[in-house]
């Protein structure tokens, strides 16, 4: 049956993509709704929504890993970490969690700068992940960590996806300032890029170094990563609020964060937290796609980002139809058409990879 797809199979990959697509659409519509102008919409500020959505997203992630006891990570190797004896994998999963703690807020922060188009910021981040994924494969192939080759079809899909990103960024219809001319934007973007690079490298290192029959699982990786990220985000948020109220740091973003925590929006904060749970569910599908068995980082990164690009277009359509927002521009449709061409190449690559894995009895 489809819902009992074998691990590493194409059917299992499709299931993850469907789940990712559905909850990404929900996330896309909710972000547009909560950041829409008052009085028709809640009219929340970017940092205000960031606080509530992050709480909801990380809250649902922690709830699942704690109830499901995914944190019970099994390992054949142990090491000492201070006074504790822990699986050796924790030595790189915990840093991955710290990177996640940077990625989560910087993703939303990129949308909060005046004059920077949300679509341009979103496309820029998506495109960077595609490039990073291909670079990680190249590095790990040279290191002897990745034993598989990147198919020609995967490389062609990367080229097409990058072309879509360039079209989105250069399209005059997007308007707004260039993100490359703002120092704060570039600091946030650089933090996002560096953190995601290390995180994708670690996820693929874990995936590509697991021998057959090894203990440990993707669920265990996700649990330790999310627990680490949640602790780091909570500590940083408390530190920022304390420093702001003590007068050590000042600024519109720190002020907004402090108000959101200390003086929450009584009419909307709980709904924003609920909306954030969709983003938390997205994180499950996102991580499991990135770490999907037997696939290269290039392929997994493409699947992840292309699914989000299509979901973003659908979210725009739904918001335009239901709430009177703007419909996608003609260049968005051109980009979507190119994306479907890339999907065609990826479909061919997936068929070749599935046959390869079957021959090697990996699935």
C-alpha cells in the first residue's frame, strides 16, 4: 500500500513531498495573512510574528519527539561529552542543531526589512540551498564520503532551478531594493548561508557514513537537532529581551521582540502560534527529504526547494483568491514552467537511482 511505502522507495519520497507541499502552502498563506495590513488583516510586524510562529513551530516539533521518544538515539559508539557518555554522533548532530537555531529566525528576518521584496528574499534563499546541496556533494565525493555520482539529469535540473532564481530576482515586477546593497540584510543572509551549508553537510555526512545495519535513525537525528535548536533559540531570545529591557541593546527589532514576549498581542498571538505549528510540521518533511536514503544532496536539495517553489505559487494563488491578494506575475508562471522542466529531469534521475539502489539491494 502507498501509505506503507518501503524506506528509500520512490513512493516514500512522494509521500514526503506531498506532506511538505500541503503544510508549506498552509505556512505560505498564514504568513501573508498575519503580515497583511490592518484592519483587514492582523497587521503583525515581522519580528512579532517570528516570535509566535517560532514558538508554535518548535513547540510542535518538541512535542512529537518527546511523546514519540525519538530522542532515544541508539548508537554502536559512545564518547564522553563533559560528565555524560553520549553517542558519538552527538558531536556533530548538536552543532547541526545550533545551525538550525540560526536558520529558523534568519529565514523570517529576511522578510522583515523595509523595501526588500518578500518574493526576492524567498527566491534568493531557495536558490542558495540548491547551490549548497550541489557543492556538498562535490566536497563529499572528493572526500570519499559519497560513493554515488551525481547524474547528468540532476545537474541539468540544478542549472534550470538556478535560472528560475535569476529570473525571479531580476524581474522588474518584483520591485523593492536590491538585497545586496543592505549591510544588515547581507549579514542575516550570510548567517543563513553559512549555517545551512554546515547543516546540509552534517546531514549528508550522517546519511553517507551509516553502514548497513547501523543503529540510529533519521528520527533520532531530527530529535537531537530540534532539542538543541529549541534550547539555543530560547536562551538567545531571553538574552535579547533581558538586554533590551536593561538598555544594553536598542532597535526596532529587539523592541518588537521584547513586546511580543512580555506584552503579547491578546487578539492574535495564540492564532499566530497555531499558524506556526504548520511550519513546525514542514520541518519534519524537510529534514527527512534532505536525508532521504540513497539520494544525493543535489537531488534531495532540488526536491526540497522545487516543492517549496511550487507550494509558494499555490499559496499565492489561494491568498489572492480568498483574501484579495496579488496574483502571480507572468514571470512567476514562466519560472513555474521551467520548474516543471526541471521536475522532468529529476523524474528521469529518480528512475535511474531507484534501479541502481535495487541492483545494490539498498532498497
